[in-house]
C-alpha cells in the first residue's frame, strides 16, 4: 500500500512540474501575440488588434489560474500533517 501511495505522490509531483513548465513556456509566445495585437491597434486595425489583445489576456488569465491552482492543491504529505 505504501508503494502505491508513494507512486501516486511521485506521479502527482511530475504532473505539477509538467503543468508549471507548460504554463511558463506559454507566457513568452502569449506576450508576443499580445504585442502584435497592440501594434495592430496603433496602426489602425483596432477591431482585429483588440480581439487579439482580449484573447491573449483571457489565455494569460487561464494560465495564471492553473499555475495558482497547482501550487495551492495540497500534496499528500501536507494533508497528512493536517490530520
């Protein structure tokens, strides 16, 4: 039973790391996309530029939410110490 729990803890830790790595790797491209939207707005294509900015903000918000969620979800060790 202990081996199974340890295996699940390891899998959860790996999943958290992967989700964090993925979220961080998306931040730079999203910044570039947002920048392009802002450039379109400055150049007069307000509708398209604003849509790009709005969508990039929505994606950034989702990423922040998932990163926060992965950090706040208690690990099995933390749950044991609460008991």
